[in-house]
């Protein structure tokens, strides 16, 4: 490693290579603290050319590496097994080009999601994917995880907004996949790259689609006795052929956590669930749609209905939802945020099951979910230092994921498989499907040096070689 | 095109034929009804065609979840007829709605006339079943509207024009039909309203197309008559124009497009532009521009995509021991 470390320092400068214990601490896990592993070194290239040179050096030394954006991933994606190197891309944060008339931009991977939207606002544009972590997470990390967010019910996931990527492959070669021009691709390699969890290539430059800011936005709020009533209201709205941009539900425990935090939004504590609905578009049509939605919100005996049309009122309604992640994080020493999907019509059913698991495991669960998409995020609070609790939380998670699959759903809607869900992939896909994915992975990443052990149950370098439950305490 | 045409009527029969061809080291090329083949594969010469057109059953429609499972030989028209009673439709409109197959729509380059509201066709595909060229059946994606489990094999295979896998089933997202469709006939010069440099000033249209020297637009519940100096027409007239446009587009061997900077302004991106050029023959981009009142240089012919250097490696990865699909006689 020392010869490599010296070479890396020569490429990026001494301060941009960390291999001291203190410097590595921040890189031993992502936002899923269930898994930890200390890398051999962290390299923070400041330019695209440095990054290319670094990967060429890692290739020559046959050292595995993992790209890392902001480390907000929730499936253990941005870790590297012992002996590996982390490529921190946060310094590659330039917006290289904005073509407002083409409604697209080209950015470096370390650009923070919300900053991109802020930067293009003056042209009446925005970058649509809006993960709740958008003030921190990077466009590169979004690409790798195919991130979603509250507004992807209408606007789609990251895959629908990445037009092209300049890709650095494991052997140091650079290719461009997709295009920001009106052209056809022979094979959709760009589509395959998005959501590949950093194991196909490192995105060096990303061409993104921008969409116009809406002329008018209305946010509506309904508080209900039960999660069931909130879910049924969501179904009413969708069944009427309305397509709001967002349909978000929080249960009572999530509301209680938010109301006890600095994200207090005035949600009623007595509600079993609250529902946020947002519509946007041309002014008249948006107001008409909002009227109709309001009528649906009033149909199932709501405790309260509100309608916000000014930006301040809207922000106030969203404040609790946007802050929920942070508020829930404070409920216990450790959190485990899950990510499962069911057909929307099965939401009430899976939430009943989550309640049952909560009762049986004795671990508190709060729920917030992208109801329009059937995407649930049960949030467990536990203490990782208690091995019994740590085991219980994993077991409870496994039961919920299996239930999602039984109901015709998926293991993950936006957080990825990472290290966390590898063991279950064989329950969603058949052996031949996974074998095909493995062969495809090898076509791009033949020696598995690029983000080894993630995304697929590969056996070697898999979850077991990472330390679970904060067990790593050097 | 004179090669033998295999036409299995089930996924199992297709697998059987594929395995037999693999054993004989014969290369097959999956296809639908050959409606657009001349455009997508001008020089294809497989030992035999594997047509999936007889796999034409609608397996299930889940109206509550707005998804459906169909075989690839179903036509867009047949699917829309089946789901219309639920107030739903496919979020893509192909040039060949009746004659073409959905397999052909999704396995071909990403072209849809409904791109403005719902994005390119591939965004409507949630999952699929496939046969690899050695006859192995595999599944990709999921049945729910959102899943990032495993690699996005669906997207890789879609658009591959059958050279990586043959599609035997598709799980699709369905979209609500427009609740208050309004049709307009627009003076071509008003195209500029869509090209306004400020995206907020652009007129929202679900559909915008050009045929017979006129521009047509459809909105959902939005009145654009004033903004566009456009005349409202009844739905029958609008739909008839849309069908004529589809036909013209389907018949064109090549398509011309406005450059992206203009096309993107249409919110429907490149495909709205496809449509604008649809009624123009082959490479007559200049005429397309003239009819729209734009400078001649503004329209250009979209070139056929350059062959991907990854094709062979990926074919090898899909079925290491077998002759790849479309790999020549
Ligand atoms: C409070 C909170 C809320 C969240 N809310 C959401 C949400 O609403 N929706 C959602 O989808 N996610 C959400 N997440 C998860 C997370 O923010 C997303 O997965 C995000 O996309 C990760 O971005 P990042 O920059 O932090 O990536 P990292 O965590 O650093 O990396 C994630 C993966 O991307 C790879 N990667 C990073 N950069 C590149 C690159 N340039 N090229 C190739 N691979 C790369 C890494 O190797 C790793 O596998 C949330 C997380 C938190 C903590």
C-alpha cells in the first residue's frame, strides 16, 4: 500500500490522501451504520484528470476501490472491503454547462442535488429527483442508486433524468454513454449504468434533463384516524385519474417524533396518519385538480384538511415531512431505515404487518412512505451495542422485506441492495436471473475491483467481510 | 427477408425453438410483425426470424395499481381497447399502433408520440421476461412502479432490437387517460410558442404534431386557444389527424428532427420533433423546416445509431456458449 499511497499523493497532493485512523473514521460506513469497514486509504481528487489517473494507478496495483459521493446511502453501498480505497468525489462539484434552451445540464458527480436545482432556477428550470437527503447527497450518488424522492410519483426516478454519462471503467478507460442530443443509442448502456450501485463504472460527468418550474403549485394536507384511511384516500385520488406530483404519508409515531423536534410543523398529534398531496402545472388546471383532491381528502372523515397555495404555507406543511428523517434519527442511539415496495393497493396490508412485527419484536417503528408509489420506509430505533436488539432489528427487517415480496413487490424502491439486502435478492429473482446479472457485471468489471461485494450476492467479499452492527471499533 | 420465419404461440414454444436453433448453431433474430424492421435493421440477414407476434395475450390488468402484464405480440391498439374502460392507457404512442407489436415498440429505439407527458417508451416498462439465445428464460425488473433491486437489465435489453434477448412478456405501467382532452389546429408559425426561450412561457401540450402542412396539439384541460391563436377542433378531427400522422411517421424510412435545442423546448423532447418531421420523406429535413416557418438549417436527419462496441461482449455475457441473436447466418 505504501508505494501506492506515495503514487496517489503524487497525483492528487498530500492533503488529498488520508490513511490515518482519524482521517478514515468518517469513511467506514454510510448512513446505514449496520455495516462498517475501514478502508486502507481515502483519495479526494480535485479534478477529472486526477481521478482518471488515480483509477489507472489502482488498476496497475490491482487494488479494489469504491466511489463515494456524500455517503448518505442507506444500503451500505459506499464502503470498500479491507485493503480497498475510497474515491471521495465531493470535490468534483462543478456545474460544467447549463443549456437552458435545451433544458439540460452537464455536471460533475460531486454536485449536491439541491444545489443543481438552485443553480438552474434563474432559467425557470429544476432538477426533478428530490431525495429527502437532497441538501447533502450528490448527483453521482443519485445516479448510482437510481434515487427517488417524494416527487417521483409524477416526475420519475433518477433514471428518467440522466441523459448521458462520461464513465470511467475499472481499467481506467473512459467512455461516454447516452447523449444530451436528440439521437438514438444502439444499446442503452446509460440506462444500465443508472442504479448499478457503483459497480459498473464511475460517472465522471453527468448529463441531466432539467424540467420547467411549474407555473402553480398547491399543497394539500389531510389528517386521519388511521393509516388505512390515509391510504384509501390516496387510492381514491389515483383512481380518479388524477396525477399529483407527490403523495406522502406519515404515521402517528413519525408525527410525534417530528412534533417533538425542531421540525415541528403543527401536525395533529392525535392523528393516526397524515397525508401530504401536491399538484402542480398550469394555474387554472392545477387549481381545478386541487379542488377535486380537496373533496377526496374530505371524504374519509378527516380530523383536519388544509390547503396551502403560498410558498410559505407550502413550506410549513412540508417542513415536518422533510425533517422527519432527522427527527426520527434522534429517537434511539441507532436507526435502521428500510425501503420496500408493494403494489399501491397493498399498502394498508403491509402496514398492518409492520405493526405486527413491531409488536412481536418489541422494537419501536415509525413509518413514512411514498404512498403513490407503494414505497415504504419503516424506521426502526434500536441500540446497536445490545447484540439482542441488533439481531432483532435485522430479523424484523427480513420479515418485512419478505412480506413485500409475497405481496408482489420489491426489496428496494430507491435505496439499493448494497450490502444490506444481498441475501434476499435470490428471493426476488431466480438463479438464472442473478447469474445473468453476474455475467453482465463481469463484462464491465471483470476482476470485481470496482465496488466489490455490493449489489449482488457474489459470495466473495460479500456482507460477511464487512463488520456488522458497529462491531468494528478500532 | 426471405429467411424462414418461426412463429411460436407461447413462451414455452419460443424457448423450445431457441434451444433447437442454439443446438444447431443457427442464429435467430427476434422480431414482431416486421412493420418497422426495414428502418431498424436495413441489412439484417439472420438464418431465421423468431417472430413473437403470436404471443398476443393480455395476461392481466391491475386497474388499481395501474399496471398490466402482456405478451409482446399484443398491439398498442388492443391494449388500449382493453384498459380504456378503466380510464387508463399506455403511456406511449407508437407509429404503428394497430399493425405493430408492443415488443417491437419497446425493443426498437426509444420513439413515442406521447413523450411529452410520460417520457420515452422505456419509462413505461417495469419488468419483462426474456429468452437468452441459448434458450434460458430470465426475468428482469419487477411488477411494481418502482424497484431498484439488481441491475436494470430491462433497460439494457429494451432498445437492443432483439440482439441480446427475445422478449416473451412485459409488465407495463398504465397511465390515466386525459380527463379533459382538447384538440387544436395551430397555425405553423405558432410553433414558436413552444420554442420560447423561457421554459415557463412555453405552452403545455400533451401531443404536438405536424401532418398535412398543419400543426395539431392536444392538451388535458388547458385552454391554449388564446395563447396559440389556435382553433379548437373536435376530438374526432384531432384523432383522425393523429392517426394520419402516425401513418406518415410509420412509413418514413428515416426521420428528421428539429435540433435538440428547439426540440427540447417542446417539452416532448426529440420525439415531438420526430412527429413534426413525420410526414416528410426520408431526409427532406429542409422541407420540414420550411413548413414550420423555420430556417432550413434547423431540421436535421437523425442518423442511425453507430453500432455499439459493447454488443459482442454483452452478447457473450448473455449466453456464453450459444450463437447470439442476430449474429448472421
Ligand atoms: C436522511 C436521508 C434521507 C434519504 N432520503 C432518500 C430519498 O428520499 N430517496 C432516495 O432515493 N434516497 C434517499 N436517501 C438515500 C441516499 O441519500 C441516496 O441513495 C443518495 O442517492 C446517495 O447519494 P450520496 O452522494 O450520498 O452517495 P453515497 O452514499 O456516497 O454512495 C452511494 C453509492 O453510489 C456510488 N457512487 C457515488 N458516486 C458515484 C459516481 N460518481 N459514480 C459511480 N458510483 C458512484 C457509491 O459507490 C455507492 O455505491 C436518504 C438518505 C438519508 C440519510
